[in-house]
C-alpha cells in the first residue's frame, strides 16, 4: 500500500478514527492517498479541506467532469498512476458518457486535447501543463492569454487551485509509494453544498 506505516480503519482511535468516520466510503474504505496521513491526522484534515474546497465545492464555476479532467491530465503529466486512475474514473462518472471519456483519455495520453476540448478548455489545459512542468516560467502574458479567451479572474484562480492541489497530491503519492491496492476507484465527496461533508461515494 505504501512505504511507510499506515493505520487502517479498524485500528484507528481518537482523532484519526473521528476523521476516518467522516471520510469513509463503501465498506469503510479509506482511500490510500488519505490514510497515508494516518501518523499525522492534522495533515489529513488539511488535505481533505483543500481537496473538498478546490474540487468539490458548490461555488466552483466549472463542471466536475472538467475539473476532474484537469486533475487527470496533471496526474498523467506527473506520471502519478494512482491519481490518474482515480480521477479518470471520477471524470468518467461525472461525464456520464463512456465513449467521450475514452476519447478524452486517449487524447490525454497522446497530448492531443485540442481534438476534444473547446478553445477555453484547451487554454486552461495548456495553463495546467505549464503550471505543472514550468511553473517558474509562467508570467502575466500567460494570464492575459486566458483572459483573451473570455476566462474570468475567478475561473483562472479556480483552475490554478485545482491544478496546484493535484501537484500536491501527486507528490504525496509518488513520494510515499501509495498504490491503489484494495480500492474502489473514482469515489468522491458528493455533497457540494456542505464544506464539512467529506464522506466518499
């Protein structure tokens, strides 16, 4: 499951047990990317807060499938199979169109997203790629280019935070050897109106 000790759901006590109860999915599943925090439960709280508020919040502008696509793309670029598999499954579930999801997956892996995204979506995916691989080279002209596509400042911030979150999650997973053993892929918090609702379905 990982290269460091992880406390499983059935052995968790105290604060960790309380958090686990809040985030558990079917059959008490705790995603490995979350249980990896078990030795420091306060960082699990931080992870869940930023994850829920960047990716699954009612005040987001973009639909869940597109934000999941950005996460899938970022994870593919970072060669993080764990997050790639999970969030492709999440994107597919939100998209509710298996053939389109398969086409998007192929374009992610071939770096040909221009075939399946509109101009605005493509500009944001290009921003996601540069933020992931060349963050120090981003400058005002990159942001101005997004604005010229009709993307608002708030939408730019929304995408920036989603992509930044995935870079954090990818490095958590890759740096600690987290894998998908015994997991149901693609679960996510469903209640977008409640910031404190973390249960996975």
